[in-house]
């Protein structure tokens, strides 16, 4: 199992969006993208000004982040994995200080261990929070929302494999005004 799939609970870890000036262009590109990249309908969404209306903002959110249950799995997994790694790192730092004959650690070994494990775990949990926030996704989502508010259209793709990602990037670069993607 790859480390990404250990931490993240979503099936699609990357988000790609192509921006278009009109609805027709976006719908045509989405259809051609589905065929060229062998994508299923739930992996490709066309979003535009009607989706960005205040009454329809939930529809836009579902198109931009369709795996709501996966986000919760990511939240739990990222915090458990990163917090555990932080605890292990704290123990290793403690053992390093202990083997280096550091006077502060040798004089209070119990308190030193607790402090290093605590801070290691805390730093790990903070890192888990950062992983859960997915700033790379937030950038793509903000770009699409901004484009929709300006009256533009976007095709948002949620590829499941590297082949789908490569094909989506190639198709969108050839057809859209601008392409943005997450990591």
C-alpha cells in the first residue's frame, strides 16, 4: 500500500480543472475528456455560473469535493498516522539525547521522555491537520469558484490513476484557457 493511500481516504487524490469562457466549450471538452481519458461520469463535472448561485452553492461544493465520506476518512487517518509518527519521532529524539549523555535528559529521564513524546505527538497532530486541510485542493477550488463568479465555466476532473491524470491534463491543456491541478 502506498503511503498516500495510508493517509488519504479519498479515491481521487488529485483534482484537475480546465477553465472555459462558455458552457458549450466546457460541455464539449468534458465529453471528449470522458472518452479520451476513459473517465466515468462521476469523475468529470461541468460547473458554471448557475452552480455558483447562492441557492446552488451546495451543488457546486458536491461537484468540487464529491467524496465527502473520503474527507472524513482522511481526517482520521492523517491524524492517526501523523500523530503516531510524531510520538515515535519523540521517542527517537529522547533516545538520541539519552545516548549522547545529555545532562538535562539524564537528570530527569521520565519528565524528558514525557515532554518529547508529548511535543512529538503534538507536532504530528498539527501535520495531520495540515494534510487534512489539503491546501493544494483549496487552491484549485478557489480558482474554480473565482472563475464561476466571473461568469466562466470549468471542467473539474477527479482522476483515479496516473494514466487518467496524464490524459486529462493533455486534453484540458489542448482545449481550455487555463488548467489548474492539485498535487
